[in-house]
C-alpha cells in the first residue's frame, strides 16, 4: 500500500486532494482523519521547569537577606 500525507481543510464535508497527488489517487481510497487541535498559546505561563542543582550551595540567610 502506498500512502500520501498532506494537510487539507474540510469544506462542506469534502477534503481537497492537492494537485500533485490527483493523478496518483484515481480509485477507491481508505481515509483516516486526524483533526489538528489548535495550538494553545499562553503568554508568560510555564507548564514545568527543571533546574540542575547538584553541587549548588544554598544559604537560606543570604537568600532571604533584604538590601
């Protein structure tokens, strides 16, 4: 089986086949639809952070010192 992968937009229940594949896809096909989820964009928000601290000497008094 040969597979062709491309992105397309569904309009009125139809999926447009790009021009470069139209002469290759002439008969019955099997369709698997993977809807793309919109990207979540959040300004200034972190989902996780990891800091390598091995060998770091932490002085609580110095960290809390007010200047």
